[in-house]
């Protein structure tokens, strides 16, 4: 069994919770559908978004250098980091130079990817998450289970208990408004006493050297308003050519992610305010290698909206932690394989190839098709599931010739008849744990054809034509 | 116009009545249809499991068997989609040089090529819930997928609406996967079964007596759930309805 399959089984063992998780995310998918249908040119927008991203990632040096030039002219310090370690060192060095002890962060998947918070904490710098969901997960000492809705798997009663323990809220009070107020008070204190702020970057606009951060809680803005230092971090694929491109992506992002017209806050950072310093770290960490991979380079178009997770019937029923990569769902299956196939191949089974993800993706990444491609690579990488390999060997023999095919059906019929139920439904029968096996019929179609139908096929087809209302 | 009937392996062995209905339906519409002997499988099971290279001998056999037919028609969206989308890669040919350009799922063929205005024989006085199988839907375009903002259509419902006495409904999550997915069903048995159970219940909530669709594999999966849990709903392939009374 794959690592995902095992973890998923544990998650599903609590069926009411699985149903709740499934429904919570389906609700987000429905909100997204309503938004998509409210825009007549939705499909044209997706097409434009996909093409513009493709253009940008295939002219990456041009746009990144343009961004660097313009950002530098605006007074932003631009840094380049080739990998996670260099990113963490760069951020740490800036913080150290400024004597920072308390950093307030808005949500960034890149920081997760680089393991920034533990890196800083080991070096005596507190990094507080300011996004409510991220803060909940930080207080629970767990990673996010979804890239946009980090605490989607946590029930409000559990948040109530957590806040009672950590923030001293009333016992048994899990009213969302009450808890949100408590979180706000707690975070306000963190905002006021932070020495530096960190944000991610949703879009880096090459033509202006500005970057855009989208949040629903205003936490990025709150965070960057007080301290004298703002560090923004971005994967190098976050650059876009200009504001025309931004208009496309901005219309798609929140609609796809959460079914909102737009995020509540869309903040444009162009230059530091007087007395403030602004830094941006542009990170590769394997991205240029992905660009060199023609089958999978589409992944660099990703906006990190999370819609592929919300629609994924497997993700909804297995939860974010069933995936071994820090990003779950169809996106995570693919990015995990690009990061390290040996470590993350256990997620590749988590897909029924329903292809819904490819249809919701606002930048038309062929996520499902890419998972299919990864499956084809597993055997060459020495990572194929041996049981599956065995099944395929049996199939190859059974289906290899018509004689063998019909022999196997006969054998199957006999096996079905003489085997006791206990044997047919033994532990090795994964299908049979919750489903009855299909049964062979007395005659195959080929037999029926030979015995009954073939004679009618050779008769004059004109007879049939006369009896029909159509003529072709 | 000569049409070759493609009967997928599991239809041949488990659902031969679907093959018979397909044949009778095409004949009733005046189509010159033949079943070339010696068919086994299109190769999809191994490919979806990650062994596409093992599909090549089967693809070559399919090419050989159906070489002389103008159209190839099969009662399984998923198998047809596999031939259509993957044979060019597997056989290192252009789509127009291989079966991919000539193969149709049977409802698609009847709806788009034969275009009957009525099915005078067909009668099915029952309430059915339409199962929109993923590959038929998202790869072949048998209906508009719920994710896309395109005008609504359903070739399956168009055909079913020609059947006398039928009442047509759809589940609330109109095109959510049933969880079969070939080897997915045994490699991820917990998620797969959970999806199947959810899907059957969604169909049941319409009050339908039957779940019907264009893919026997999805119906087989849901049938497995229905029989295990002894649920009051049945499965039937759409061609069995369209070919009723033939």
C-alpha cells in the first residue's frame, strides 16, 4: 500500500469527520463554481492566464531582471537565493543585521517550503504567523493541511479548546465571533511589538517593480505597517509582465480559491515608506530545474489558489496530512514528485484520474494528466508498487491473446463457483473489503456473437436500414 | 459506412448484455455493424496503473482488428477515451494515422454521427439517475463538465429523452467521480470505496430506481457497493435502455 493509501485509511476510519471535511471543501468548490459562472468570459480568462504565464516562464530571465531593475530603482533591496538554505540564510542575515527578535509573518507557502520558521526559531528569532488559520496551526504545532485554508480540518470546538489553553479564553466557548476577537487581541499585541514583518508575494509586477500581496484578514498590511523592516519572499515564477497581466490573475485568484470576487485586501508594495527598509528575496529552489522539464514545466504557472484541492474527491476524503509532501492534493502530488520522487512517490496513487482538477485550474495546468505521466515514470525510477507490478504481469498474460483471455474467463468462472466466500473475500482482496465482486456471466459477448448475432450481421443491411428512421 | 463494434474486456466477460444491446441499437438505426473476433482489452488498466508500455501490444492488436472499419464504436467512455488520447503516443503515430481519429463512444456516435430524431422502440417507464462518468465527460465531452463555464449540454440526456415513459434525474454533485479509477480502486481501497458509497447515496437521494451511464466500469463499481450494502437501487448501462424492446 502506498503511504497515502495507508494514511487515508486512518482518516476515513472516522467517517463522520471525513464527511464533514468533504462537505466543507465541497462548499468552497460550489462557491467557486458560482463565481466562475457569473463571469461570461471565464474560460477566455483562463486561457489568457495560461498563455500569459507560459509566455512569462519562458521569458523568465527577461522579466525577473526587469523586476529587479525597477524594484531596485524604487528603493527595494533585491536578493537572489538558489535554494531553501540560501533563502533562510539571506532572511536570517537581514534580521540579524537589524537586531530583530520578533518577526510577524503573513501566510507564505514558500516559507513552509524552505522550513523558515524552525530555522529562525533555532537562532532565537520568534516568527509569529498572523493569518488566523496559520496561527491556529502554529499554536497546535502542526503544519497547514491546505495551502489557502490551513486549518480547514480543525473544528471550531477544537479551536475553542486550543484558545482556552493558549490564550486563556472562556471554557467551552467556541463561538466563531468570540474566538476571532480573542485571536485579534492576541495578534494585535504581536503586531505592535514586532521588529520586522514578512510577507509572501502573490504577484511581482516586472514593469513597475512592485509586488502584490492578497489576504482576507488584512494581516499582511497590519504586519507591515508598524515595523521598520519588511521582507517579502517569492518563488521566481511569481513574476508577471505588467498590470494587464495582473488584471487577469486578480480576477481569477480569489474566485478560484474561495469563491470571492476578490480578496478583501489586495496590497501593492512599490517602495518603502520613509524610515522603513524593504527587502525582497527571489528564490529558485528547484524551479529552474522544473522549467527544463517539458512534461512538467506547466506546474510553474500555478497561482497557489488551492482550487485543485477543493475539487479533488480524494483530497476531500483523505485530508491534507495523508499526503507526505507539505502541499497536498493534485498540486502537491506533482510538486512533491518534482522535489524528490524517492521521498514523495507514495502520493501518486492518490488520484482516480477524474480530471476535475485540470478543469478548475485557473491557469489550465493539466494536473491530472501530469499525475498520469508520473505513474509512467515510477517503474523506471524503481519506485513502482510491487503488488501493482504483479497485477500488471497477470493482466499482460491474461489479455495478451484471445485464447488466453477466454481461458482466463473460464477459469475465473470456475474459481468463482468453487471458492468459498471466505477465500474470495480474504484480506488480500482490497476491492472486496467494502464492495461485492462482479460476477462472470455464463457466456461472453464473443460467444453470444458467434452463436446468435453474427448471422444477423451478415444479412442484408438494407433490411435494417428500411426499419430505421435514419439513413446514413 | 462500416462500423466495428469494440467490446472492452470486462464488458465481454461480465456485461455481455451491454454488447448485445449496443449491437442491436446500432442495427436498428441502420448502421452496418460488425464485431471483429479476437478482441481482448484496449490496454487502459495497465496504463492508468503506470505501465503504459505494457499497453503497446494490445494497442497494436486493436489497430490490426479495426484497420478496415470507417468507425469504431464502443460502449465505454473510459476505454474509448484511452484509445483516443493515448494511442498516438503508445504507437508513435499521428492521431489521424491510428484508431484515435475513428473511435467513438456509442452515445457520442449515435448523437453526433447517426443523429436519430426518435427511438420509436425504446420505452423504459422508470426513474433513472444519470451517472456522468469522468472520462466520458471530461475527456470525450459527452456533457458539459460542472467546472467549466460553457453552455449546458448532455448527449446522454438528449438520447434518454427519446425513450418513452422515462423520468430523468441527476445527483446533486452532478459529475463527482464514483471512485473506480481502475487500479485506484484496489491501491486506494478506503478512499475509492468511500467515494463509491457517497456517489450511490447521492444517486439514491434523487429517488431514482436506476443509475444509468455510458461506462460499465463506473456502474460495476457502484454495483459492488449496492450489492454489499443491499441498497434499493440498480445499475443499468444506457444502451440497455436505448435498446429496450429490440
